[in-house]
C-alpha cells in the first residue's frame, strides 16, 4: 500500500482571513498545488486534501451562529449561504488543481457526514475510498452539516482531518498555515516570538495556556484548537505544521525534508 498523506490547507492560506468577505489567494494556492505535483513526481503517495473556510465561510457562519445549532428560520438562511460560500471556495481550489494536472474531486462533507452535538457521528467514506483507489485526490472542506442534536452545526476541517487520518491510518498529516508553526506567542503581534520546534505531552499545556484567538471571525479555535484536536485524535500520527506562504515548505515536507516548522508528537 502507498503512503497516505493528508494535507490541511488553512483558511488563512487559501483566503485572506482578515476580510469579512471571500478573498481567494489564487497565487498562493496555485504555487502550493504545483509543489504537491512536484512532490508526487519525486515519490508516489496517496493524498487527501482538506481546506479551511477562511474569509468565505467563517464570517457567514458566525453571523448566523451556526456553531450554536438551529435557532430558527434564520439558521436555514445561514446554512444555505455558508454552503454557497464554501462551494465557491472549493470550486476555485479544484480548478487550480485541475489546471496544474492533479486529478482531484470535491467531496461535499454535509452529504457524507452527520454530526451529534458538534462532533462527527457518522462519516460515509466509501466515495473517498473509491477516489483513492483510482488515484484521484479527494478534496473536502470545513462545512455546515446536519446535526441530530443541534439541528445544524459546523464541522471544521481539522475535525475531518483527524477522523480521516484515523479511519485510513494516515502516515502523515501536514497543516499548511500562514505562520512557520507553533510559537510561544503570537508572531503576528510580537516580533520576538520564538518558533517551537516540537509540541509534545510535556510542553503542550504551557504552550496553549496563553494562546488567544486572534481572528474575531474564526469559530474553530485557530492554533489552540488545532493543537487540542491533534492531541485528542491524532496522537499516533506524524503531524507537521508549516508555512504555506514560504515557497518550497510544502514540497520539502512532502519529500521528507522539513526545514522550518513544528512537529507535533503525542
């Protein structure tokens, strides 16, 4: 069996997350797609891509409080608008992947996932399995889904990554972020912030203790939520966090030549 890698393209990488409307980072995504193709020519591996919502999905989902569940008719409107925004972003990414010659197919999460209390309850992965068997890259995204307890809820891309990594026994998970990895404090605010090379059971509590959520539109917890999700669900999987804005960071990680980033091991 070929090695399976799951790449999470962060919402701040595929879009300008500081905006209150969808702004696509076309050049960044196009370069990252090229790096994936370059890595696959060096060594063969199976791949699943999951991307975040960024400035496309987060502002709408937050405006309608979809993470709080179905609250009435307005929630129906918010559900539809959030899905419309995510389809728009996914189509843009799919188009770029096709343009560079990477066979891929978008999988709509809400068609295969049912949640309970904001957590994945059932996830029909048969379509994903069939895509992988035909050397087609499945592309998923953080999405609004139906929830048996809350009516509707948001299932983040990070939760999907964790579920899929466990389901398919992924060999490696790469989180592509807008920073070099995990820092001791917000590198966008503090110039003296230091990169943490490894997050593990011994140091993670101290690391997340002073972490704040810096983007008011983000409802998924940003880096703090990512670390906690990884610890809870990806303890036995090799995880790396890299900077998608730096050329060759992704291809280096995919070809096992990580130079700058954070390794997470629990």
